[in-house]
């Protein structure tokens, strides 16, 4: 049995990736939540992850850490993590790697918070460039492989890795033009609906994450449990 350790549903974009991937592929796992209790959780999280970070996957005595490491581990054991078509698979792997290593401005300026809506502060050039690249990727994937998922007719790891971006686009009202079709489809996936349901029920608040949210713009709606 897999044990997947994740953190707060509202905040933890890295946790969302393997969680939604495993749910979408129908993989059974024990769902263990370790909430962010302080700005730095390194020492507490070192009890289950060598990096002191989430997510972590426990399986057969192994600890598999980092969202990409988990995706690669699952791909060795289960069909459907990557598209079957060679061209779609190559594109999906490149786009996944780009998400994993890039888009720093999007991460920093538009912190993930599932349960709120924000009028963002004026975009920096770096954020404007990130959003333009996201739009380009989404439109390219849909046009090349026919949708409704980014790399074709079936959900795969590339969709999971951009799942936090779907929430960010909705939270901040970011314009991805033709890519919005994928965003809408992604947000309607049962796994995303379940993640959001859990996020809205969370009563946890972590000060540094809330400060990042306040710095991102003006909160216009907050649907989280008080």
C-alpha cells in the first residue's frame, strides 16, 4: 500500500501534484496530511522526508520524495502516468520538467490558496512573461494533441503538474485565453473538486502563507471555513 504524505490543501501546490495524479489514475493510497504548523517545518518534516519537505511517498520500505521523483517512481509501476503516444509523451515530459524547474514569478507573486479570490497587484514583467508562457503551453498542447487534456484524450502527469496553476488562474483571474478550456476541464475533475472541498473545510492558518497572500493583492472573497 502506498502512503502519500501531503500538507495543507489550501497552500501546498507541490502536494497537489502526486495526490491528483494518483487519484485520477485510480491508485489506492493512504492519505496522510501533515499541516504546515510554522513558517519553516524542516525539522518536523524530516521525520518522514529527507528533504524536510512534502510531498513524500512511502512504499515497500522506500521513501520517494519530491513531486517529480514520485511521478517517475509511479511511471515505472503503472500505465497512464505518461501518454502512450510518443510525440505526446515527449512533449508532456518536457512541459512537466519546465513546470517543475521554472515559473518562479508565478510561484512567488501568485501564492497558491484554493479558497480565496484575489484582485492581484500590477504584474511584474517576469510574471507577465510566465503567464504568457503558460498560455502558450496550454494552447500548444490542446492544438497538437486534440484535448481535452494537455497531451491528448487522457489525463497524465503533465495535467497533474499544472493542476496548481489551474487553481492560481482562478484565484487571481489570470488570462490564459485559449488555455482556459483546459483550466475549466481540470477544475471540473472529481479529484480537483475533492481537493477543493477539503481545502475549504480546513481551519488551519499559517502566518507566513497568509502574509504572502496579503502581499499578492486584494482579497475579494474567502470561502474557507472561519
